[in-house]
C-alpha cells in the first residue's frame, strides 16, 4: 500500500499581504511629530526655569565670594576677575575665591558688577536669559540687594 500525501488546497483568491499602507504610515508619522513637538516645548520651558533658578543661586554664591574678598582685603574687588586672579592692590588676597566658570551665568553671559554700587557697597546683577538689563519672565534682572 502506498502512502498518499493529502492534497493541499489552492486558494482561489490570494489574500493581501499583511502590512501598512502609505497613508497609515504617514498618519503615524504626523502623530509622532505632534507629540514630539508638545514634549519638546514642555521640556524646554522646564530647562529655562531651572537655568533661571540656578542663575539666582549662583548670584548668591558670587555675592558671598565678593564678601569674602572684602573681608580679606578691606573692600570689594574693582572687577569680578579680581576674584580669580590676584590684583596688584590686594595685599591680603586669599583666593582664588571662585573658578572662572562661575563668573558666567547658566546661559553663558557675564554677571553685571558695579563698585561702588548704587544699592549698597557693590551691585551684582544677574540679567537672566537675554543677558541684557531689563526684561520679563526668565529675562528679568535680579540684583544682590533684592
């Protein structure tokens, strides 16, 4: 007796291969783009908020370094670079009081400094995101006298 293999059925109508159409793929790409734009906007605003807070904290730290310099030398420095490198007129300089990178705010701008100051012995100003006097929001100025 001979073994016979069962007959395979032939499909009369071949089925479409499983997959996505071009229109479905484009719809998914557009949705991913929209979600990505929303996420980037939310994260970007959080980064600016964090940098602004860090700049205000850095203002306080820099102000303390200026006070330490004044205690050692009898008066605040003529310029902020005197906190990093000893000036000729500082006989009791105990520095460096700060690292050079601490003289820049989180956005890479210089802090404003005036000696003698209008609001106290010296004025130290964090100009915010725009790095310019004045502004609102994250570009608002913060001084050591506030």
